């Protein structure tokens, strides 16, 4: 790995492991101290590595330092509590002496348990996702703000209230019972899904980081698949969906980091291993009675890995969108459906459907209208692309739209 | 030529830094030492752990660390060769440590090899 990215990379992969293990050890009510120790460990790393060079095994180094910082914390706490509450002495001494367990097994368990602790029904879905992004993914307030398209203040307050609430509820970092797993799993999956999307579609131009986010989402989901109690059809469907999307990661950008449109992508750059893994998990998802939105999205994503413009493909895709919209309607899915519709029923029918959505502040709405009108009503297509241009948030996006206008 | 020690003193590190920022600091430290080394004026240096830190006081009383809080940042030092304290100060000015408000770099001439002592 290129050295300039080392710390951000380690932060993405190791922060939540340290926080999870320490919070499990300290108790959820002290999660902020666990976060502080984890952040401080990275700061220490930068200072010592800067002066003394990189250690041979940076991850082990981080664990070692985090463990020592945690032990110091417990020791200080114990001294303090012994002074004010001598009767607790025995219990406290014991807790101080026991080590911080950074074994792979405990790291894995702690992370899973942390996922479910955060996705507790006592706090809103938005808070759960926000807190997950903070604790499990090491997101800063800024990045969470971007992910939710809101402002810092809102996110800051939301996280604060969520932490307070979880403290009041005396949440423990442990695996919930089977019924609770079922009900909380949906939020866990939403969080993973959002994390993946942040990496796959975000405005952040840093490719390595974005790929890290996608891989982290897949890693969290894989942990759920590997655990007997959480290996449910929807979990497999989500993992399948992410594999299919991730298979195009290399093909989506050219050498200059510019977006390459799906139609123009070099299929040779698609990752066949990820496509076949996607297929495998989609098969695993087909067991049981449950059908989730991830099933349909994964199936749609499967068809995206099949290039070529066959009627069979588009009929399938249209059908899948219809089913998806029935169980989980979203304007963006409805918009994407119109593209499949145009392949089956023709462009003017698709334009009529798309216009009903009337998403006037969404660049993708105008992009789609532009595409659908292309070669049918180029004047209208140009008008739509120009509106999309004004709404686009990145230079790369504006460049791609400019190109479309020129090609009309 | 004299040797000077540059000691980094950190204020309480109650700072929130993004991983990207942390990465930049590490890189800056490496670059800073690189420029001193390039002049063949770098003697050595070390970061200091806060773990297993003790303070031994009057009558042999031992306390933990130099600190009472969990919010601490690491200190460290480097030793440079230099003809004058002014030159050593110029080196110190380049230290990324100084980007932190309240942080300081103390510059002291080492006694050993100063022409008077061996």
C-alpha cells in the first residue's frame, strides 16, 4: 500500500475494533472513553512513527498501545474509586488486573455485538446509522453530515442524544436473543448499505478511501454471514448486491479518475471473482421465505453484470423494479425503473412515467430525462442536461454532463 | 560543532483530528527530519511513550506518569548538530509540533562535546 494512505486506511479498519473491544470491557456507558483512547492511539502512532519510522507490524503496534492506554485508564479509575469507595476495592482490583483481550476472536465478537448494541430500538434509525458510522466506521462529524445531507449541529446533537439514551437504557455489548436479532438486523443492514453507498457514490474524490469504505461494508456484512445466528437471507442478499456493484469498481473510473459511464465501461476490467461471489451469495439468499429489498436490488445488480441489450434482460430488470417498488418505494428506484421501461415500452412512455416523479431538485432526474429524450427530442434532452449541469455537485459530474450535451 | 537537543512539549491533546490530518502530521515530521538529515545535522531522536511512565519524587515516592488525565499526547526529542543556537532554533521552527497551539520546542545545548567537557 502506498504510504501516504497508511493511517487513514488503518483508521478505517482498526478504529472500530479497538472501540468495540474496549467498550465491551469498560461497558457501553463508557463508549466515549473507548473512542478517545482509540483516537489518541492513532495520534500517538503518527507522532512516534513520524520520529522513529514505521513499526514492522503497525496493527499489532496499535493494539499494544491501545491496550496499555486502556489499562492505564482502568488503573487510574480504580485508584480514584478506591479512595472514594473502599468497599468496592475487591471488585475494582480484579477488573484492573484483567487484561484487555485483543485476540481475533474477541475482536470479531465485540464488533458484532457492538453493531447490535448500537442498533437498539430505543433510538431512532437515523441515530443508529449515525452512531454506527461514528463508532463502527470511524467517520468524522463532517463525513456523517455529508452522508445525511444535513448540518453539523443536527448530527452532533443527534449523536449526543443517542449516546445518552443508550446509557439510560443500560445497553450491554452482547448478542441479543433470536427475536431481537431479527428486529434489529434490518437497521444493521441499512447501516452497512449506507456505508457501502457512501464509498461507491460519494462526492469524496479520494479513490483509495472510497474503496476502503466499500470493502469495510462488505467485511461487516461478511461477519454477519459467517455468524450462525445472523446468517439470514437478507444478509446474503445485501452481500451479493455489494459484490456485484464492487465488481465494477475498477471500470468505473478512467486513468484520470473521471467517471466512466456504464455503457462505455471496459468489461475486461470487471472483476469476475466478485461477480461469481455475488452469484454465490444471491443463491444463498434464495433460501427461506423472506424476500427483502436487497434481494431485488441484488437481482437487478446481477443483470447489470450482463452486458448486452436483450429483451430478456430488460424485461427481467423491469419486473424486478416493479417488485422492489412494491415493498420499498423510493424516488431513485422509481427513476431507474423508467430506463428499463424505455427499453420495453419505448422512450415516450418512459418520459411520461419519469415526469410524473417531478424530482425538480435532483440532478439524476434531469440526467435520466436527458437520456430518455435523446434521439427523440434533442431540444428537450439538451434542456434537461443543462438543468442537471446546474445541479451537479462535482467537477467530474459537470464534465460528464458537458460531454453529453456536446454529443447531442 | 555543538549538539543541541530539541524537546517537544505538547499541551493537552484535547484535539479532534481526522485520520487524514494525522497522516499529514506524520508525513511532515518525517519530512522535517529528512531536511535536517540532508544537511548531515541530524544526530538522533526518539518519541516517548506515555505508557509505563512513572515519576519518582522526593523520598522515592513513585507516581504514575507525569500526568493525571487520559488526554495526553506524546512528547519526544531530537538531537541536531549545529554551529550556533540560532541555527538550532531555525531547525526547531520547522517542527510540525508547533502547529499545535500551546505546544513548544525547547532548544538546549548538550554539555558533552561543548569544548569544555569531554
